């Protein structure tokens, strides 16, 4: 399949990498300066929907740059041009609704690093697509780094072949503890009432069970969510049979409010977790946000995070099934 399209110009960006023959992210720019307006972009996307989806699966990340995307309304129009089903966010990050399908990415302090992760990985059906829009680029830092998930699996298998297969065979168990109310001082401060959309414990348990998790109530109104068993890697259709590092061991292992272990309760060796964290960082790809950027990610194939930044930074998000 050709990555070029007669209606886009293929560009470059800082930090771009070629991974196994694929450019990440693939940068698409206006073909002509007079075609940078949102109306022209929407028409082009609607005419090339199938091609765009194929390119997104092939390259895992597509960056629309140089278009006159001004605000949440424009961003929402771009997402709706594809007709994808919206996915409701279930997670510990506090997000504020902005407009229709569009939300803030994370209301936690910009000074904190958000670990690499696949969006909503703990939920039974993770969304396939995550889209970001940069309305206000940060003056320093604040990148959204990406990491090809299959490369992490390949390198972990090279260095820890027996351990990887043991964890895969036994499965994983995660726990996460949260209060009833939101804590805006944390990047993972969403309370369970907000997560499940109800203050009723029985209803929260029912909704948690439907999402594939168990609940253990703690003193003071807090709750421990338990996710087990979960796999270490996954293979998804249409992605060359690649084995994705589809877990959140690094993000949850040994943290104050979370844990990651084998499903039978056995601890995961610290050396395994630390080396995995290093490998993800070594494989990472990042670029500086520019005003009006729209980034599409294949959530099945890429981990993403957030670098600490100076304010102001306004990056909005939409997620689709």
C-alpha cells in the first residue's frame, strides 16, 4: 500500500523514526497552502477515510500538521468525519469535558511524568484509536512520547526469554486504590465515584464487574480495584502478527496506590521491571507539539505518555472504539 496520497503532502518532524520500515509518526501536511483550512481538510479526510485508516494501522501514528485547526470544535469535526464510534473513558486520570467527543487529556500537575501506557488497557475492550489536538503548545517539555509496543516485546524476549514466557503463562494481577472523591493534585487522582459515575457502592461494583474488575472496599470510603488475570502480550488482527507489549507492569508495579504481580501473587523481579522501563524509553519517539497539530494513534500498537512541562499546555483528547 502506498503511504502517499494525492490529497496530502508527506512531511517530516523532529524526532521522527523509521521502525521496521514504517515512519512514526507519518506526517501529513496540506498539499497546497490554500488547502490548509479546516473545511478543505474535512473534505479530504472524508474522501480518503479508508486510505487513512489503513495508513494509521500501517504506521501506528499519523500527525496532521500545518492545518488551520483552531479549537475543540474543529478537532471534534475531524474526529466525526470518520464516523468512528466514541469510547467512554474509564481510568484514573481526571479529565474535563470540553465539547461533544473532546476532553482535556489530564488535569493533573504538568510537572509530573505520565508513564507510557496503552489507553484503558485494564478494561475488557480497550479503544483502538486515541487522538490528540494541540491547542496551546508548551514553552518547554510536554511532549507526548510514543513507543512501538512490538519492539518492547522483541527486546524483552531477547534479554528475559524465560521470564517473559513465565509471566505470559501465569498471567498478571493488578491492583489500584482510589478515594471516593477526585484529588486534582495527582495525575491519577480520579475518585471511584467519578470513574463509575455513581456514589452508590452496589452500583459501582456492578459497573466494575461489567468492565472486568473486582472491588475491595477499604476504610474511609476508599476502594481497591483488582484486575486479574491479565496477559503480558497480545497479538491483534491486521498488525503483521506482531506481539504487542500490552500490559502496564511498569506503570503500576511497586507504586504507592497500585501494584503489579503474577496472577498467583508471586512478585515480579525488580530487574525485569526496571529493564523494561529502560527499553521503553530507549525505543521512544517524541516531537515538539505545534499549535494545531492533530495526532492519531493506533492504541493497539503504541504506548504513549507525557513529559513534564512548563505551563501553559493545552492538549485535548478523543478516543474511539
